[in-house]
C-alpha cells in the first residue's frame, strides 16, 4: 500500500529537475527596502531551503526588481512566501520588461490569505515562456486591508 501523510511541511520544495538561473552572476537586484537581518539576497541566491529569506524594513507595498545584464529566456518562476505570525491577505503582482521596450507587461496578479498557525506558506510555480526578459518585477502588497504587515519572501527562483 502506498501511503502519504498529509499536512506535513515538505522538506525540499524546489523542483529538482530545473536548472535555476544564478542571479548573483546574471543580474542586479533593486528593492524598496530590507531588514538588515533579512537581506534580499537570502531569498534570491541558490541556497538550500533553510535560508531566512527577505523581509521589508517597513510596512506597505514593496518592490523587488531583477535586472538582467543580458536579456534572458524565463520559463519557470518559483516563489515561496512564509508568514508565521500574522493573519493577513496579501497580493503580489509579477511584471516583466522585454529588452528594448519601456512598458512593463503584467504577467499575473495573485492574492493569498495567511492564517497562522494553519496556513503559513504560499508556494507558487508558474510555467511561462518569456523571451528577451530584461527585467522581472515583483510587487508585494503585504496586507490588502492596509494593515501594518511587512512584505516577506522566502525564495524566488527563475529557470
């Protein structure tokens, strides 16, 4: 008999068959704010799942922008957001800028409700086909009701 216990935290949440881009070598990152204890690179660098991730220094809408040195093809966007303390509904928007264009294209807009201790982790894996990507932008509104929540990002990986 095959058995799977539900409601268990997955140890390895990254798909193992994808070749993730080394953003440290291929791009620069722009961001609106960060806590010193939770720098943006801890969510973007290719490390294991034990990383602390990024957290904004203040509440309100935040932006993380990955600007590639050379235009890239992006076929997978994988992100993880953890919220262990506060019940809130968050919205994020992913946009991208094609090389030699000046207007961002909205890729997706998503809302998610965190309700600790039961619902604390949002895991998203999008299969896309974006050619000639110069910039990928993630905008996070941590609480759509205007609360004092800070934006967080455990991992963002691109392939």
